[in-house]
C-alpha cells in the first residue's frame, strides 16, 4: 500500500506538462521539465538540482502546480 501512496503522491510529476497547463504544448513529464529548467538556471549543478527536486515530491498537487508554473512560464 505504501508504494501506491507514493505513486499517487508523485502522479502530477509524471504527467505531461501539456496535460497540466493549457499554455504548454510540451509532452515532457512535469518532473523532467522542472529538472531541466533548474539545471539550466544553476549552471548544471546536479547536487543543487537534486536538492530542489526532492522538495517537489513532498508538495501537494496545488503547491506543486503553482511552483511549476512559476518556474516554467
């Protein structure tokens, strides 16, 4: 059951960006789109990006969507 809860908790991160935001036509999963954007903004520092990405998994869908929109739009 714990695995199911984890899948549900990260479902939004695994959803195509275009299926979340009407302003996007990107089929990239949200997690990857956010990762790429953060990597580009921090000179490809994997450790710093991993630290930031870990926070996304603890966010509820509403907060994650707001953070993603701020980052990607």
